């Protein structure tokens, strides 16, 4: 559905309360990615859940009041004419139109747009590496007011990923870097059980490595203070493989 048509549809079903905000997904990678989308709170599923995005291409979706969800890039995908297939990273149900979230390890752009149940006038957003990393990803707010900082991970974490976290393709090339939780599945890395509070779940050698490479991204579950950002009335550019944060 074209962006203008989608705006008109959403304007009708929301009683005329459509945000001026726009999500723009841009592929700055040298290869095709297949963005996946997941909506929370029974919100509109943007882009039918997933689609192909060629190098240099971009696509826009409206940022509805109260919408929450996430975007991510799938890589190494192969789909048939019916949209069935799989991806090397970020797979979401063996279909081009995602059925659920992306399989770790995957880099995430997460949003909660103002106007939801809490009636907050601020959008909340972050880039999360809590589920690991597959491609660089950045969020740049434009035209909004408030703090409105850039959030993202520009570094290629696959290059220096520790061997115990590394995911490789059929040729032995590193294509993703697992989180310590995904790799070892123990409470101190997953912030579960006796480690389920900020006081008992501290950064680990692995999350510290992620944080050093990507200071504005979530590196583990309780990394809120330096990783959650707010802005009001903004558009958002979500870039896969960003080259800078300016």
C-alpha cells in the first residue's frame, strides 16, 4: 500500500487522529536487506511485517499515535514466489511477511510513539543489542522537540566478535554476533532468576565490549540510563548500515 493511501486509511480508522510523524527505513548497506516489522499493543503492522529493500532504497510508514514496535534487518534471505523461505540472520517464521520477532542475534530499532495509554507527549526510542547484533542500525530524529538524540550502532561488531559469540555462514564468514545470554543462557548474562534486578545484574565483559563499540545502544537488559531516548513530534530515519551519526 502506498504511503499516501496508508495515511488516508489510518486517518479514517483512527477518527482523524493521525500523527504527523513518519518512519523512513533506509538501506545504506552494500547488499539487499529484508526489513522485518513487529507491532505491539495490537497496532498497525507496518509493511505487512516484512519486505525487500535494495541497496540505496528507502520506504516510508506513518508513525501513528500510541504505536509501539520494532524494526530490524534480515540478511541472506531467499524466498520463493509465494514468499516462503528463510534468512541467514533475523529470520521470522520462514516467510517474507514476518510472523513474530526476528530470531537472535539481531540488531533492533524500538519505538513507543506518544499518545498511547499513558498519554505521554514524548516518543521513546532506542537501538538494542540485547538480542545480539547482525547489522549496524541507527535512528535519527528530525523536526521534533526535546532531547532528540541520535541512537545507534555504527561499528561492525561482526569483525571483532569473540569466537564464542560468533555466527558464521556456509563460507565461514561472520554474519552475526550473539549476546552472552543467547550464547550461554545463564541468569547472570540474561538478567533472570537471582539476577533479575538492576542491582543484581551488572554489565559483563561481553556487554562492555558492545557498549564500547556502540555507546548509544542498549548493551544488556538494564542499560537504560544511556540508551533510551525521547523526542516529541519527530520524524524518524532508521538506517541500516549507517556510516555516521551526524
